[in-house]
DNA sequence: ATGCGGATGATCT
DNA sequence: GATCATCCGCATC
């Protein structure tokens, strides 16, 4: 197993967050370049009642309509709509959308303002607030980490991320309740595969994961070994 | 371990 | 009216 960062929080004391927020410039680039660089970084949700955080172990890139050829699986591929407007805004902002009537997925916008593109967060390794994550997911407190945050909607449920509260939030601001942070951890390896759960461009190699990590999502055959 | 079907509602054409 | 970047439970191997 891998080393797990300690994030301690004493009662009545604001937690000292590990590392530093990822600079916005990181996201001012093509999603296929940004995506692998997010592996190993921390997604941190600061709530009134405590910290929820996980290390990113699986992501997917979705390309903007300026890309040639266009990415038919991307929400932005036909241009701006009310739902996807965040993707055409500045980089480094959360794009949270509802899916299948009951779930949410979280992305981070990429590219300069005016251009779309994003990285979908597909799986985290839980790092802080596991007890609350289990409660948010309706699982018992001793549920394995994999059941908490392995899957794009599972991780949103575990961290309490919703469209109403989090869509459009900047993840590179020191004041933000939702941040991507770099604590210096480097993933040992990155594996590239096709994206999961889409019906178009099924062969494009735009999924990036830490091979062998137990929290990576997907059927076992699809999971990197 | 793998493969289905159903829940459930916003979004877009 | 159709689609959907999902999850869970249950059936079957």
C-alpha cells in the first residue's frame, strides 16, 4: 500500500492544509496535457464541519470544440449552452453537472478563457474525512476506501459536491472551499487507456490512471493492473 | 467476476 | 422525445 498523507484537525482549530494550491497556469493548457499532471494531487473540500480530501488517482480529458478533430464525447463539443458555460470561462474552475437524475460529476475547466476543455475527476484515494465520506455515501464507517471515492459520482457524493453549491467555483484560490493542492507527492506511474462510459470516440486514449491503485474505477478488466 | 435492468430528471434537439 | 462522462442490486457463470 501507499503512503497516505496525514491531515490532522483539532477541534475548534482551522486545519492546516497540506502543500500549496496548484497554480492556475497549470490549467491554462490542453486537457490531455493537464489530466496526467493532476494525478497524485489532492482535491480538498473545506466545509464548516471539517475537511474532506482525496488524492486524485484517475482522470479523463474532454477536448473543446476548437480541437481537430472535435471530441464528440465532450459536453462542450457543440459550443456553449447554459449547462456548459463554465467550460468556456477561465481555467481552473469546477464544472459540476447532474447526470442520470441522481448523481453529479466534477470536472475542472482547462484552456484560456473563451476556449473550452476540461478534466473529469473519476477516482480519488480518500485522505481526510473518511468517516463523513462513508456517511455521505450511505455506507458503514468500516467500508473499504474503494467504495467511497471510486467513480466520478461516488467521489462527488463522498465529498458532498453538488452543482448548486460548487459549479463555477475556482479551485486555485487560497480562499476557495474547493481546491486542488500539491503536497509534493508524485505518482509512481501513469497508464493511458480509452475513456469509460461514453458512446463516441471510444478509442481515444484520454483516460489517465495510477496503475494498480485499488481506488481506480471501472470493471476489473478495464482497470489498469 | 461479469452482465443485465431500473431508478430518475436535467438537458438539448 | 431521446439521450446520458452512473450506481446499485440481483442473476448467472
